[in-house]
C-alpha cells in the first residue's frame, strides 16, 4: 500500500438519542491520526453500522478532505469493518438504503480499493479523541453536488453520465473522467442551454420520462443532459451530436 492514501473506519457503538440513533465511528489515516465521529441516523435506517461507516467516509473524504481536495478513488484504499460497505462499492449490496448514503463510492471514488478488516488494535485512546464531532447522516444522503459555471446552479453526476463521458471523450480511467467532467462543468463559462430538434427531444422524453435541460459549449458536439431535482440539476447522460446535421436535414446520432 506504499504511496496510497488509506482511510480506515470502524463503527463501534449505537446509542438512542431523541428521535434518532447516534453511531460512533473510529477512524484513522495512519498511526499519528486516530479520531472518532458520531453519526446521527434515522431510526428507520436499515443497517446503521454500515450506513455510519459510509457517512464517515463521505464526510472525511469530501467535506473534511483528510487527504486533499477533489480526491478521487485513484491510489485510495478504504478499510471498513462491515462487508455491506464493500458490496456497496461493487454495487452488489441488497441494502437499498445504503446507496443513498454512499453514492460517491461508485462515482467519484469508484476506483478505490475497499477492504474489510475486523482489526481493533489501532483504536484511538481517550487522549487521542479530543472533541468528537457529530455529523448528520441524513443530510449526507443522495448525490454530491457541485457549483456549475455560467449560473447553472448546483449539479450532481450519475454513474451513467460518467460512463458515457468516458466513452465519448476517451479519458483513460474513471479518475480522469471525474476530474475532466467536473472541471468542464464547473469552469467552462461559455457552456449554454440549447434547444433540441423535436425528434431528439421526443427520444429523450421517451427514455427518461420528463423534459430535460440540455447544455453544450458552442464549439463542441458534446451535449450534457440534466434533470432538475429540488435545488440542483442531475447530469444523467452525455451524448455527441453535430448540430450542423440539422441544417443538412440528416439524422442525428444520440445516446
């Protein structure tokens, strides 16, 4: 594991607190950094220990940035104590609610190596703990959101959109896919909303069941398909389409 960032989490206890449960999660990034988080979850949460570990991972990597900002799964090792978390990363778990807590594990951190360990030898001492932060696990459900360019507001990215972008752009792996895609949407001020021809729009409505927003850069054939959810947009797919074909009266090709 030399040269890799390793985050280890272990859910150790649950405590009823008001109308929810608080799960204590020990975590470490190495022998000199051993701490704990308290994760608050709803009483209805199916597997609180696994959910708490997933929330801790998401909070520590994405909010606290224990390694660095805009981290991806490249050269990242995540050690957990619950096998359901590893299955979540592989999209094989039967615990459906975990997907809501752990969506970044199969988008942003999809290349991470997730292993299961029951080792408790590294647990922090009382002196190591200091102040223990409480994290609202219910507030971390759903997709990660980011601020888009050109006044589009916030956006989230689906796994399917990543895969389609990878196919069309030819990025070498999911790390470069994630970084290229987020950079394009966050820093490309010239990206603009476009109208699609009726036949293409009908295809999208038939496929996704609603009217999408479609954005692209004026000099690019890449189109980004969004659907609005609450206060952010979800990027559901990416397709290539030469708008010059409209003028030539030829069929467009789309995803």
